[in-house]
């Protein structure tokens, strides 16, 4: 009789443990689901799309600038850098298109990191352009292009960090902060390129502003409302 009671007690204990584990697993499932739903990138979609398009166009304009005065070095490192900036802009626009969907976070991550890879390649091509300018004994051009290397490299790092942050489920404020940092570096890059490619610089400035807007939207930063006149 005692053995039977022990068996029954053990059975109830196993059933209770199984129910606890099932309940815990269910709670974790819904917790993960809530985390996924909270990872909404939709606020960044529209400005990020505008940023991608503008940056892609700025890359095209940089390529065009190498085909006329004062550069006239089409096909060199600066042209290649422009092409990679264009590709980076295209990837950013693709990421923005996926931001609209709750299930698109993985695609956003892939596209942002691909854009970062393009910017890394653009940085290498800018270094090559510096070497070409030095070979042509054009010290002024070499110094101008060299000044663009650091902001291009930093934009690459910031965009890579933003993509990695989405994959790691970091807070949206941190991801948005990296997009703002990327926008700041694009703005600096535009200033560096302005003496040799003013049209490219103009589009890049707009792209940088939209990039920062996307980051602020993601981080929940409220826009400052225009103040009315005091009568």
C-alpha cells in the first residue's frame, strides 16, 4: 500500500513539473513575441527611404563629376568610390522598404550591413584616389580627398553597428543613435567633397538630414514644434 502511495505521489509530482515547464515555455514564447512586436522599425521607413535615394543619387553625381573639369579622371578611384556610395544608397533604400513590415527585421539587418560593406569599399577607393592624385602631383586634390576618408569610414562603422544592433535586439534608442551618427558622418563627408563635387555634396546633405530624421524617429525623439509669435 505504501509503495502504491509513493508511486501515485511521484506521478503527481511529474505531472506538476511538466505543467510548470509548459507554462514557463509558453510565457517565454509570448515574451519573445512581445519583444518582436516591440522591435518596430516602421517609424524610420519613410525618411530612411528618402536618405537611401538621395545618397544613391549623390554617388552617381560624384561619378559624373570625375568626367568633367576640374577632375577629368573618370574610371579612377574617385569614380569607384562614387559607384560604391550609390550602391550603399540603394541598399539603404531596400532596408527602408522592409522597415514597414514586422517580419522584415532580418532583411533590414542584411541590407544595412551590405550598405556598410559598400561604404567600407568606398573608403578603400577614396584612399586609392589619394594615391592617384599624389601620382599626378596634385597635392590640393589629394588633401581634399584624404579629408573625406575618415567620415566615410565612420559612416561605415555606424551603419554596421545599426544593422548589428537590430540583429542583437538592442533598444531602439541605441539603433536610432547609430543612424544619427551615420547621418552626421555623411554630412561631414558632403562638406569634404563640396570643393570637387558640389552637386554630389548637395544631395548628400539632404540624405544625411533624412538619415538623422530616421534615427530620431526610431529613438522616439520628438520634433521641436515651431513656436508661434507672441502678440
